[in-house]
């Protein structure tokens, strides 16, 4: 258990942030699954829509520090690569 005032506050903040982070990560997983399902079916329009939503959510998670910038860019590159392959 935390002994000082600042440690007690840090413990409170940590618990609050953990809940928010797990909600965001769960949403990212759901968006990834919807993108992958649309991609496997070959539904280009649905995959494009899901890819845009996924990339946007990744950017927001990156901005708040939940996902590392390079990890988000790696995933967005993969999504964009799929969209380009379907165009050609």
C-alpha cells in the first residue's frame, strides 16, 4: 500500500489509466478483427471503411500514448498496403 500522499494519488491515477487503456486496446482489437474479416471476404468497400476507422483509432491511441508511434505506423502501413493491392 502507498504510504505518501503522492504515492496514493499515483496509485489512483494508475488504476484509472489502466481501465481507459484496456478499453482502448479492446476497441483496437475489435476494429482489427473487422478489417481482417472484410479483407478475407474480399469485400473491398467494407475493408476500406474498416481500415480507415482502424487507422484513425490507432492515431488517437498513439496520441494518448497507449500505442507506440512506430507500432501504429507499422500497422497503418499494412492496412494501406492491402488497400493498394486491391486497387491494382
